[in-house]
């Protein structure tokens, strides 16, 4: 996630993650079912950003319909330093209202896991 922010911007990363969480675009549906790793891959990010910036078509999704399936088990939030959790929450705060409790937890844990890599 940090690499995508450095290559693009925090605003662009937030736009793509929000698109991933709430869009009814078929590609967003597919990505929600298959995890965030593909979404944040450098080779794919630019096209997802383009999709996130396209004019909205049809009715917007109200909430995430399918929670992402992660290929590996993410550690619980309690395993990360509290300062790292607070930083991740602050960086992703604009996405909070678009998330269910479960998807917010997974988003935070994914961001923390990506930061640790």
C-alpha cells in the first residue's frame, strides 16, 4: 500500500480502495471475492484507478455485498503496535463509512500486513 501511495497519491489509493469496497463494477466484485493483493499490485493499480475514476453507472452499492476472501489468515489487530493501528485508521478514515464492521477490520489488518512487508 505504501508503494502505491508513493507512486500515485494517498487520494488515489483511497479512491481505488473505496471503489473496491462499494462499486458494482464486475471487476470490483471479482476483486472483493479474491482479496486485496491483486488490487494493490503495481502492474494492475493504474487500470483500477482508471475504473475508480470512471463516471458512476447504475445505482451505487449501499454496502459491500461480498467480503473479500484472503488467501492467508491475517493476524488479529491486537498483534500490531497500537501506534501502527492508529496510523492505519487515520490514513483510511475516509473509507470507514463505506465499510461494514468486518470489512473495516479486514481492511485495517490488510493495510497493517502490507506495511509490515
